[in-house]
C-alpha cells in the first residue's frame, strides 16, 4: 500500500512549500543526500585512478550505481554512460555521429530546446532538419513521422513526454517505423524516466537520454545516455579515463562506457543517483505512476470548473498540467500563488518556444506532480486558482 505521508518524511522542504515544479527538478530524498555525504566523509577518492583502498571503494560504488541504473532500465551496464544532464547526452549523440552532407534528421515541434537546437545546428554541416508539427494536443502521431521520412533520413529525435503539455508519444510505433526504414532513434526521456516504467531492451531505441535530477530523484549534475550500439558514435570528449594506450603518434580507446566518460566524473552525484534508484525501487515505480496519475486527474477535474481558466494538452497525459488564467500574465499568476500559499509552479516558455508558439500564447503556467504530492495540496492549489480567477472576473 502506497503511503505518501511516509514518503514525505524523506523530503523536509515539503514542510514549508507546496512543490508543483517537479518537471523542472524534483526534490531529493534525505537518503540520497546522506549517501553523497558518506562519500565525502568516509571514502572520498578518485574513480578508477589508483590502487589504494579509497580509489577501490569509490570505483566500486560508481560501478554499482551504473549497474543499478542499467537494471532499472533493463539495459547492459556497458551501454550506460554517465552524463551531467539530458542536454549533454543529446549533444554527445548529435556531435558523435559521423554526418554526411545531405543527411536528414527528423525532430518535432514539442521538443525542449535541448532536443531541438543541437539538431538544428547540424544544418551548418549540410544536414537537413525537418521539425514535424504536433497536433493541438501535443501529439505527434506515428504517421506524421512516417510522412516526413526521406531516403536520406538518418535519425529521428523525439521526446517521450512533452515537458510543457505532458503529452505521451507512441514511441514504440515510431521506433518500429524508423527501424523498418534503417533509421536510428533518440528518445528524450527527461520527463518519463522515474515516472513510468521503461524497458530499454524491449523498447529497442538506439539512444535514450535522461536527467538524474527529475523523476529519478537524484542530484543535479547527473544524467544518463544509453547507447544501444556503442560503436555507432564517436566520443566527443577525450582525455583521462578514455584511453588504454597513448604514444607520440597514436592512441587507442577504452571500450564503452569508459571511452565516453572523459576526466573525473561527478562522483558524489553518481553515488547519489545510485541511491536514488534504490529509493524508487523500494517504492516501486508502478506505485509512483499510479499515484501521479491520480494527482493529475484530480487536479484537472477541480480546475476544469474554473471558467476563466484554459487548460492545454491531451486527456491522456503524464503528471504535467499546463494552463493559463485568461487575462493574466503567467508569471503574475505563478507569483501570486507562491506569495499567498507557498505554491511553487513554473511559468513562461519552459525552454520550448515552438510548443508555446503553437498554443498562440505568451507563456503558460505548469503544475507538475511527483510521488511526494498529496490530494490535499491539489485542493489548495485549485482553491487558490479559483480565487485568482475571481480577481480577473
């Protein structure tokens, strides 16, 4: 039985705020903070560089974290690369593929800038990039992708879940279409990882990226890149840890994942991410998915009764609810909610200007829920919105 009150004990900051901005970054459970502190206090050493006991323990802990992440996503640990965030993972792919002039990339209008701009930059290399528009609800139907495919299409990059609209894409069908046409697929899992079950072995995407600090409940400065075929891209960073032999005329690379992880990594962050995976596993991601679904469904049922409110996105959505109070600026609404009831929501363009442009508005307010939010908080949120809407009317 899922007990949200027990969960909330692990997030002390929730005693002073109603935190509905988890699509930007989740709060971090105390167990993760303690695991990171333990590294600094008890065994701080470098990763994979040396033979003494602190190095050995540090390396073991980091590799244990990799194995936990791999198990969580049902993937081979050798194909899990630690990054500093989703954005870095996408750029590692966009810059690591050997592009030819006239290659073609497909992405969509509902992408975060991080899954849009790196592909657009490839136009400087002669690569053509098509941005497939989503429908009004933020859905990119597989047939939209199919119609955009050309003979020279090399890669499709698409978000699993929209960070603005909460729309969930049919990525299995899109991956199948792509592979039937010998096209690789990158899935941006920033908004799905840690919120819904993901099986990478079954999904068969070529690249999967996610942040540690969102649904995975890890610290900032952590992320993952899954590469189905590690030989499909070249490392874009080289240096310490990536090579097994160097002389004055040549060098040879380590196998994956080492060849993609140059320099000293974010050791405490990686250890914290491993502990965060333990935390999610103990709760069970299926319970998290169900709880967050109930929260978003309840929130929409309450705020749908407010006449001056416009809600965006599809009926079937993730735990993301975007809206506007008609006649008010999104930042003003967010500020009032924070100053009157300590409610934390996101406002503005959400690093997704094409998505906002499609809505034909000047920014939106986004409430996003996580495993630690309650129905009572949703009721306070809805009541506050009702009072704000009365100011307009």
